[in-house]
C-alpha cells in the first residue's frame, strides 16, 4: 500500500449496532458517507444482520490502485471515468466494458471465487473491493491474510433499483470523486423517477408480465419486494406476485407457474437465445400465451461471446435503462431496447 494513502479500517462484523434511517424505500441502506475536512468516512452495514456495522473506513486521500472482484463494480468505476485505477480483476474476458487497452493492462486473477492471491499481491493494490455472499463467506478471510485493506461493496443486496444504483456514491467516496458521483446519481434518479411516474400514470396500459423459466423442474420468480419485482411495479405492469413483500425469489413448480402466468402478456428475463431453445429446455414453455404470441425477451442484447453481459455492469448503474426497456416492451415498441432482446 502506498505511503500517501492513509486508510483507517474498523471491522465490526458482529459487535456494533447502529440505528439506520432512510428517506424512502428507494434509499440505499447498505452504506453511509460522511466528510470532515480532508477526511472521508464510509460505513458499510451488514446485509445479514439488520442495523449492524460490517466495516468502517476513514480515508484521508483517495484509493489509487484497486482490485475489483466483481464485474458489476467495473460498471460504477467506468461511469466515474476512473478505470485507470483498476489494476486487476478475475476473468477480464467476462467484463463487457473493457477496452483492448484495459485487457492488456489489467491483470487476470483467474477464478472470481478463488482469485490468485499471489497475483493480487504483485499488483500492490491500495484495496481489494469485494462483494460478500453470506456470513460464512471464506474469501474475505483469505484476503485478510494478505494484509491488504478489503472494501465491502454489497450493492447486489439492495432491493430497489435506485438503492442499488446509489452505490456509485460509495465508489466516488473511495476514488476521490464523490461530487461527480453525486451528480451522476442525481441524474439517474431524476430519469428513473420520471419513467416510474409515467409507468404508473399516463403510460399505464394494463399488461401483465412474467419472468424466469423452468430449471431442473423448478421455476424461480421474483417476489414483489425484489429488485426485479420493484422494476415490474415501476414499469406499470401487472405482476402476479406484486403484493408479496419478500425480498427473495419464489420457487414454483411448472404446474404452479402455468396457473399463475399462462395468460401473461409478456415474458422477460429467460435464459435462452431463441424460442426453439426455450422449447427444447422444456416443451411446456410453449403452453404460455407469451410464447405463443412471440412476446419473450432475454437481457442478452449487450453481450460478448465470452459471456460478458453489460446488463450486470452498466445496468446496475443505470436502472432507468432497464425500466425504459420494460416500458417499451409493454407498449409493443422494440425499436429502442437497450439490454432486452426478443427471442425468435
């Protein structure tokens, strides 16, 4: 870690409880930022224990060299025009927005769940930015043995699109461009809010929506309180599980899915590239009205042969683009889709 970077980190995984306040349900509950003079304090809260502090960071100068262990983080950093600070990632070929120069410069750490620890050390980063996936996650403990500061970014646990997008402010605080991040987020919030108002007002067209597909006999659909559930609501669509407040996916049998969604007007978010492939996965997929009318969409428009998908990069930063796609689909206009792609 470079001498000019001063970082004070307090890890409080189990022992500190804080009272959280939120302006609306769209406000991020995963972090807080406070500035005092030349110092920036970032507090990250535990997704697993409500109200408890997971980590606290005090920066007196910005991070200059960072390792990112999730392609989603690249979406935020790219938006802030701070890509020159990224020194290593797992599987650069799985990052959609990398330029050829990025791929040549940025070190490949191998598998994202088991990154090459020696390679991380060789890049001499100021910090490793990591998402956690449960209290028993072993990767943070392995990284701690390197003596490199770990910055926890748990944007994926936010259940509303704007709350997830607000993590751009976390990256702005880390990288020394919080004012820029605030300005970008304000524009995103305004654009999303305008679309949400239209979706639940003058653009409402009374169409129903369904999501997912059968996988090994189980069909997982988003509850109303999830990221996608909130997007469906904000787009103005009717959704069978809209009133279910759960923030988790709901497992259904094929029979239950048919009962709930057989007459849905549009089908989004299936993991297939064509209607023929969707049929080959399970012939019962053809029993749904949306399949029969050809109103089936995936989110593969911006992908690479390697499997990189911009939906998980810029889509996290720009939920207004996803919302716009949903509204265009509901209105039968596929000429301006950004992430969504109709199956043929």
